[in-house]
């Protein structure tokens, strides 16, 4: 006998089944068939409603359980079942076997996702009770055309896949059809009353099992169908009913008159019952009464929507006594919301269980294994090596991995170079190696050796899945992965984080499972390493893990089509956007809807066409909306995070028609207090409304200022909110960073005055930007320094001819690249060509210096002169407050000297690569252009031991960039003389010199009315006053007294800098307008950290003439 129990959602169909079961359970054998996901809940309900003894007599089964029950009775349980991973692997192997025979799909085989699409097609054919043989026979009868061509290739793939699968595994999808064959004619179901609940429709294979049941037992189906509704909402259930009635007629089985339940047994409040009777129906009736238990939330974007939903959850818990477990959050677009939702749940402190399976492909252990396989694969790409190290699972610490990564970056190391030991300097092209450099290189090389070893191990493995799997397992142990994971599990257990510890241990088992499945599935099939990696990644992507509930009292979150809402008091349907809820399904198979219609005419009936799926999605939305007993909230976003407009679902329009616009809340209109449900959410609201000064924000500020936990966070928030407001609040922290006895170079002083935050990052945090070992102004500058030092310290240089200089430069360049650049062997042709191109420029520069010294009584006295405790010149030491001090250290490119009257006149020369630097005296006032002067003053005060009694003669920048700049101008053949003048002009020095005619003449004898060839001074044609120099030249000349004034100011600038550091002043307030319009923010490596943008506070250089500057310094000193 066939029976039906019909009724809309909430009418008590399941309760009616339980009543009937209770009446006959003592007399008849009872079987209750439900979908797989309802098994546990149904068993629990049986025990609750029927009692333990009676409940135990009811066999609650899904179709999968039923097949296993039949196999236990009649045999057939033996065999290894294929999981999703094994089936994916087999489909990939099948595609590889038949690829050459495919024309229609030949190019698609290599595309990502094609194997998954074909696997879905094979599963659909099996669920439609169409075996490979029957499909092949049917296709042979198809008329000529595209459908036949396509179907023949699908049949070939399906047959090959099924054959490969059955050699090693049993397909779970075959179980039910096998069980139907086993049970046929056995009388297995005789004496049973069989009940079906929670089904919407049945597959062809399931219908085959129902047919066997129907011939031997009484069947009762509970289906969701409101007979008063003539629309399409309940069409899926009506269609299922018609199918079952046709089956009964064909089998000669009678059908009782169906029972139609109409009374509402679920809803506590009438507005929910009204919504169930009207939502997604043909007619919408307005609700007569006040609606308090149905709400609509419309938010600007997903962040605002989720915040509003979770705030409403807390409203129910805090004000209405709900438990978290009585609340469900449902959507049809969980993937889009998941990241936002999980973050917000932590913020609001809401315990939850997310009903979803998560792929393991992004877990660090699986990513590590995948990256290791990619690293062992061919090619030069080094990124897989870095990816595996950054998973944090090797025996190497973060610092050691960083050394390795920086070495790769600096020296542009590719994967195929990892077999060679690291021997270069980790800082790139440097002319001296420190002890720390050697230690860093050794640590980086240790990582290299370990990675190279496991790559070699994998490349040498037997070319089968078992061989690669064994090699991968061994590689994991050699890199210390197992030990790291064990330590992590022990630590988590020690911290009583047992679920997290269990998750870590479970993922190791998952990895081993993937390796074993790969080995078992492919057997002795020969695989390339790349093919094995593809199969591994495919397996990881298909390996899903369910979440483990962390609390008994937790909000249920899930997708509308699969989550069991159960007996929830409140349901939140979020993400209710147009085309999302209800979902508008898209075509996603190899057979189009027209193909399916044609196949049906040809005798091949597949599962649901797109029209049926649309109806089922609408029915799923109806069930979700009519599930809560007491409270329903529907929410949607009006735009995405990028601002693109989105539109609410039709269900929101229908709800407003039922209950009026009063049920709609625009979350943008809510106040700050509406989101302050927990301390954390309240603090984040304060941060979001930081600049607001309304009463609520101020109240929050006062509250958190007094809170022990959040007070420090509020202070950090205050600091971060201030433009450039970085600060060290405790002097002890500054002393720990910089030391009580500071040692600073003039360059560091200049960096501090350019931007305090820049100095803090570079010299406090030691966060140095990485640099590549290539030819740039810095490395070319080092080459220039080396070549000039070697040439100028060679006595014979000053008598060399042009060709001899050229030969000497070539030799020095060859020696430099071998000694400091790692040799020529690993350099690109472009690098070597650029390096050779510097030779001619350096020859011109050296020739220019040679000519200068031929007419100059100053002579080189020192090169690369170190100022410091261990240097040739002791540093100036300046006292600071609180017993601290600062030493001025550094290294001078060149010192020239001239003897007169028993005194040594010294000038400091600095080589500047790139564009020539112009000395601007007014920048001294802002802490710039101090480098050369501080060196000069150090020699003036501390240079007696090396130079005797010293007198400062000046500082000069030698624009070595003239050789790389002006000389590069293209000249016609007839312009050789003009070219020589351009070159000479490009090498003219600039700086600040002692205003002493005899000393200046000792540097260069300048003709009256002419500009100096080498110096930035010129003589007037007619002397005016006491000075023979042009007015422009006087800007570069200072008296000895004026130098004393500058020395006092420069030393004071150093002291001020140090005192400001100890006071914590490291604000990101950059200096602008120096060096021809530059800003400290130009090309700053820390711009992304400080967040300074144009228009925010900055300091600007005012450009003064020399006299104005000196007067300003005196005025400041007096003040």
C-alpha cells in the first residue's frame, strides 16, 4: 500500500509519521528512510518521541545505509571504496588514456576543471541508473550530429574511467544499484512498514530501490505540499508524487487517500505563520496586525550586513534570553561571506559551528608538500622554495629563512643554482666583509643545502606514485616537519587548546592518506614528477574536512540547501540578494538543457534540467524562510565592497508587501551603540568612529581609558591616529634601541633630520631595505671609490699617459669584479657590458683628477679614512643629558692636505656618483649637508695625531656622475673639443672653501675674470672692495671664524638630534624642498609603514644666502 502525508512547512508531517510509527512499532517492523544528513537528528527524535525501547525498534536509514544493510545480509561488503580523491585521480588517468582519441574535447582535457566536470557527468549518469554499457549502446543509435559526436566521446571517457576505477576500487554510487540487484526477489522488505521523510525528489537509482520496497511493504511518504497553493512553489513535491503514483499503478499497488495537514504546529507568533502562507506564492496578502518578529536589514556592504546581523544575534541573547544554539544563520552564498563572517564572529565573541566541508589544499602542511613537489619540478622559478619555507614547518627559524630569502633576492639566485654553495656577501657588492656577513652567509647556505638535498631526493625517486610518495615522506622528515608538528601539538595540548591540537594531528593523517590513495590508485603507472604533482594538488583540492563543533551552545551557520536548521527559535537569512536567494542556478555541465531534452527523446533520461533546479532552489528558500519558530531576520547588502550596486532579493520585496516598510532597517542609520555588544566590538566601533566627538564615542573613550586590558590599546590607537605621531613614550626604550653611548655617522644625522621615522626604522629597528647585487649608483660609487683610491695612491699615476690610465682602470675593474662581485662567471651579458662601459667614464674622471693635481699644491693624504675608536682619527665625543654621550664616526672618501707655516691645511673630498650634487649652505640649518662639514670638523679637532696641527681648508663634492652623465651626451664627429669642455664642466667640484687667497691659489690658480676649472669659484674682471672673487663665488667661501660658527652649530645639531631621540621624537614629519626640490618621502622604503600622504604635515626648507644663514644661526644661538 502507498500512503502520503502532505502539508506545508510547519504543519507537523514528521510528527504525524512518528504518531503512526508509535501505533505499529510493536506489531510491525519499521524502517524510516531519510536523506543522509538527517540520519542523526532523526534517530535522536525517535528516541525522544518514542522512548528508548520503542525507538530502538525503528531502523533509521539513508539509502547509503540501506545498501550496506542489504550487503550485510546477502554479501557484497568486501572491497575498497573510492573516495572523492581516488575518483578524481582515476578520471585524470582516464582522460590521459583517451586524450589522443578525442576530437570534440581534445583541447579541453588539459584545462583546469575539465576532469572535475567529467567526473560530475559520470556521477550524474550513475545516479540516473545509466551504466557505461547502456550509455554506449544508446549512443550508437543516436542520429548523426553534434550531440552524437559529443556523446560518443563522453561514453569513451565514462567507460574508460569506470573500468580503471573498478580495477582497484568500488564506487559508492554503484552500491544502491548493486543493492537493488541483490535484494530483488528476496522478500527482504516483507513485513515492513517503510516511512520516507524530508525528501523533495528521488534519483533514478533511488526510485529503483523504492520499486523493490513497494512490491513487498507498505510505504508512507511525508512530502511538503500545500494543496491550497496552485502555483509552482510546491511543483517539485507534486512531480515526485506523480512519479510514485505512476510507479504504484504500474506495479498494481494500491494508494490510500492522502492526508493533508493544514494546522500550524511550528510558529509561536502569527506573523511567521502569515509569512509561510504567502512567501514566494502567487498572491501576497498584507498582514493585519503589528509585526514584531520579522525584520529586514539592508546594509551598505557585506561588512555592515554581517555586523548588523551579529548585533541582532546578541540582542536576542542578551535581552530575550535566547541560547546561541537556538539561532541559525543561513545563506546561499557562504563562500562570499565566509572570511568577513569568521572575523566578525571573533569580534563579537559569538560561539558558532559552520556546517561546511573545507578543502585541505590551503592548510600549511599540504601547501608545504605541494610547494616541495613544485620546487623539485623543472624550471628556474625559485618561488616554490620560498613558499615551502614560509609554511613555518621546517627546522629552520624565521630569521634563518629570511637570511636565505634575502640572499636569493640580492644575488638573483634561481632554482637551478641551489646546488652551488653560497659564497658571496649577503649585502651584495661591498668592498669589505664583516664577521656577521660570514655568519649570515653560512646560515643561508645551511638552508640552501637542505633544500637542494630534498629536491635531489625527489628528482631521483622511482617514477611511480609510490616512489614519489616515499621520497616526499622522507623529505618531510629530513626537513624536520614531523618534529615541528609534534612540538606544535604538544604545545597546544599544554595550552589546553585540544581542538586545535587534534586538527594539527589530523592533517598529518590527511597527508599520509593522500599519499596512500595516490599510490594505491595509480599502481605501477609511470608518472613524471610534474604529473604526480598535478595529481597531488587535485587530490588535496578534493579532500574535504568537516568542522568539529567547539561548543554545545553555538550558533549554527550553513548553506540553505544543505544545513539542517532543526528546531531553531530564530533564523537569520543573510546575503538575500537578487539571483542569490533564491539562487538562479546556471548551466554547469557538458549537456545543455536542449541536449537533455533531446537525450530524453532518445531514451536517455538524465537528472534534473535547469527548470527543475530553479524550482528546487525556490522551494529551498521557502523552507529556510519558514523554519524559525519565533523570529526571522532577512538581510542583504546594497553594494559590494568596491561600491558596485547590488539589489535585494524578491523575498525582501514580498516581506515589505506583507508587513510594510516598517520592518526594514537601513543599517547605515543605526547608531554606534547598536554595535557595542562586546568589549571588542565596542572598541572597534570606537576606532571606526575615532574622530567623532558625540556623546557615545566620548563615553566609550572614557570607559576604555580606565580599562586595564584596553587602555594600552587605546593609547596605541591615539598614537596611530595622529599624523606622523609615532613616538617612543619611555626613554628607557630609546636607550635600549640606540644605547646610552651613541655612535652616529653624519649620514645618520642627516637621515634623522630628513624624517625621524625614517631614522627609527633604519637605525632603531634595523629594518634595512633589501638591495639587489646589480649595477646601480650605489654599486657604481663603490667601484669609483675603489678605482680612484688605487690609482691615486700609486705614485706613478700622476705621470701616466691616457692609454696607461685606461689600461690601469681595466685591470682594476677586472680585479674588483673578481674580489667583490663574485667574478664574471654568473653575470649576464648585459651586466658585463654595462660594467665595461664604466671603464671609459672612469678613465675620463681619473684623467681630470690627474690634471687637477698637476696644477694643485694640495695632495692626497688619505683614502677611505676611518673616524672611530679603531680608526686613524679618534671621534669627537659630545656629552648628552643623563650621563649619555654621542660619538661622531664615519669614513672619508679622500683627504687632501697642504703644508704652510708648519700647519696642515686639509680639505675633505667626497665622490658623488649619479647626478652631481650641489652644495646648498642654507640646508645646514635643517640638518642637511652636514656630512662633509662634520668630517672636516672631526679632522680639525682630532686630526693632530695623523696630520699635525690642522686648519680646515674646505669641503668639496667631486661629481663622479659627470663621467656617467655629461660624457654620455651624443656628439657629432666634429664636436670633440665641445665634448671635452662638457666633460670638464661636468667634473667641476662644488662645496664650501676657506676664504683665503693663498690657500685657494694652492688648490687652483684662477685667471682674473675667469671661472675655476676645478673649483666652484671665479675671479671678478675688476676687483670690487676687499674680495677679488665674484659675488656668486662668495656664497661658497667662508672665513675661519664663520667655520667656527658652523662647527658649533653642526655639533649642536648632533646633540639636538640625540636629545630628541631620547625624548622619543620619531615622528613621520618629512623634510621637503631640499636638493633641488626633493622630499624625504621620495623613494622612501618605509612609506607603506608610516602612511604619510601629500598634504599632511611636513617641514619645508627655506633657501637663504650665506649671510642670512649665518645671522639666523647667531640669532638662534643668542636666543
